[in-house]
C-alpha cells in the first residue's frame, strides 16, 4: 500500500504522473504515453482545460455527436450530444425523424423558480420567530444588493423569502427558503453567494434584535446552500398524431403498436423496477445534451429522480394517452440549466454546442432538453415493444466488439455485411475474426 502523500496538488504534472506510476502501475511507461497522447497539441487549449479541475493530468474523450432534423415548436434544431452509449444518438435520430414527419415536438415552460435554503435550529416561541422574520425580510434581501445588482438588471434576483417550520420532523429545525430567478444562468454560484450573505445578515440582526429574548437569540445556523430539487423550474414537452398516422411499425398496426406502447408506459407508472429503467432511457438523451451544453448533469439527474418520486412512489416521468384516436406522449420534468456562466462561456466545444443550437435562452434550452428526453424515451419504448433493443443496440456495438478483438480495417468493413442477419455478441465476433474468408 502506498504511503499517504502530502501536497500532491502542488506537485508538477510530471511528478504527479511519476508518483502514480511508481505507486500503482509498476513504473510502466504506458500510463504516461496514454496520458500524453490525449493531451491537446494546442497549449492554449490544454492550459484552458487544465484550469477546469484540480490535479488534471490529461483529457478524457467522449464522442461529440449531432442529431439533425429535430423539430421543436416549429424550429428545426441540430442537437449536439456527448454520450459513450453507442445506440443513443442513432435512437434519437430515428425518433426525431419519425416525429418531424408528424408535426414535431411542442414544448413549454411551466415555471422557472430556483430555491436556496438556510437551515437553522431555533428553540424559542414560534410566533416570535414568524414576526421577527417578517420584520427583517426586506433587510435580508437588501443586504444582497451588491451581489444581485447585475442579475436585477437582467430581470432576475430574489423573488421571495419564506420561513418554513420543519420542527415536527426534526426538533427545533426551521428553514429560510429563498426563491430566485436566475434568468439565463444556472445560478448556483449566484444563489450560494446570496444565501451566505443573507445568513451573515440574519445572524447580525438576531444579535441586534430587541424583540427576541436572550435565549431565543441562540439560533444555530447550520448551513446555507441552494437546493438542487427544482420542482418549480419545470418544463413540458409533448408529441401527438392521429392514430392512423403512426403507420405500420415493425409489422404492428397503429392500433397494436399504440396499445402495447401505452401498456409499457402504464407499467412504468406502477412498477419501480421498470420506472427506473424507463427514466434512465429518458436521461440517456438528457444527459448527453446537458453535457454537450456544459451544464451540471448531476444536478439535473438528482432533481429529475426526486421529482419522479414526488408523490411518495417512484414513477415513470412520461405519460402516454390514446384519446379520440389521438396518440400522445408527454414529459414534464424539472430542468435547471444555464446558457451563460460556468463553463458555458469558457469551453470551446460547449460554446460550439450553443452556437449549433442558435444560442438559445435558458428557457429555450430547457424546452430542447425536455423534447430530447421524450424523443429518446419514445425510441427506446418503440424498440422494446417491437423488435427489442438488442438488435439495434448490438448493431451499433459491433464496432466496439471488433475493436476490442483487434479486427483489421478489412475485417471491420466485411463485418457489416456478414452480421446483417446474424446474432452479434463477443463470441460470434471472435468466430467471425477467425474465418479465413474475411481476413
Ligand atoms: C438503455 O440505455 C435504455 C433503455 O433500457 C430504456 C428503456 O428500457 O426504456 C432501452
């Protein structure tokens, strides 16, 4: 076991690599070679990337893909996507093409409020606290004036401060819940800076108060941080068409297909095992565009899954209805993203993604992301209730299996034809590579 190292972050890149090599990789030179291979040859680009994170010693590539023909609210988008899962982009393209011919996606913002919380413990009379907070609310907001100045110019800022009594759930526990409008930024830094300032002012006003008694002044502020649960930053997307316009899908009539499809959606409403996978299919598309646009996919994932269980049971996030011969699917989810701030202003590929999307506002980006999630979901469930996903998935995965087994260029070319009507798995790929005819 290597000894604990002190001051690792202060070592040069070379020394960091040497330390890892000697402690974990038997001094193999392969490690350094791979790290160097993935460095950008443009030193300016490399320096920029190094600045994004501590202890950065190289870059980590994922494919940057695009999916064209994505019609949302009558705008034709080309969607930039970052995903390592081979079939995600193909499935999305399939879905967007299908719905392009049927009027495309409709999407709308339901609301756009983000919340921050100051968590504290208070042991006094509740009425005193309620009156005290009412009295100081404006002072708390005013104390953030310098931080909120620019945001207010852009139409955002602090919307509301509410006192929340949680003392029935946890002894003496209360919150100041602060609502924000962060306009086009995701706003995490903005919200946290405001909360920390409000917290300082709150503490000072408690001490100065001649309203609270000495024991009531012993309020313990525990922490101040934004909430990544954003159920009031909601967006909805839907697609619909007349039943007969669905056409025959993999041999199923519109009636057979839609009935099976709706059953699959309904199952996700009542079974957690299926709901998680159903939602994972939605997030396949959402994460890919969230990453390509430089947004925080952990925050979005956390919010979306909490939202999926907002009534106490974890459920599928999307709905399917067949009413009056109209087939409709929809998705309503919380999406907190920004089009300014963070790495959206810094990362050249992220900037490119925004450009490809026509430099959308954060509201437009929310609509695009929600539509992508629904399209991905449609494609996955469409495959599941017809041919199954493995056929398409393994077709896309074939190249990975060939590369893994050191196939030559010629073998990769021949494999596409050979596997047209054959099962694809690691064993069948090895067998193919051993056939003389295709070497
Ligand atoms: C695979 O990445 C995603 C699916 O499992 C989603 C689903 O089952 O709906 C195909």
